[in-house]
C-alpha cells in the first residue's frame, strides 16, 4: 500500500474511533451531572425537580466538571487509533 492510501485509511479509522467515543459519551450522558431530561422526568412525576441527595432538589441542569475536556478526549482517542492504524499498515521488511 502507498503512503497516501495508508494516510486515508488511518484518517478514516481516527474519525470512526473519535466519533464512536463521542457517541458513547453522548449516550451515557457524560456531559451532565443532572441532565435536562432527568429534571423533565421528575417534573412529569409532579415533583419540583430532581432530588439529587436527601433533602436537596435540583431544578436546573448541572454540567459535569469534565464536560469541557470531552472534545479533547475524543480527538486524542481518534489520533491514537489513527497512529496505531498507520503503524500497523507500514510495509514489513523481509526477513533476512
């Protein structure tokens, strides 16, 4: 395989892994400590908000402390996967 083909394939792998990590974090709600959906569900039950701990009611969504670094996490996972794919596609030297 040529270097251009290796780079294209590695970029596709990097995008797939980064996008997969983003989808996983979105699916698990990694951005929120208390999500708007949780508060809406609690209000649908007739409560004022979500009871996050005994005696504490949360009425506004709370973002996670690590929410701002999630895009960097996705990019680093994608970059690492792309590098591993590129190294794995290198031309092997013949055995002596």
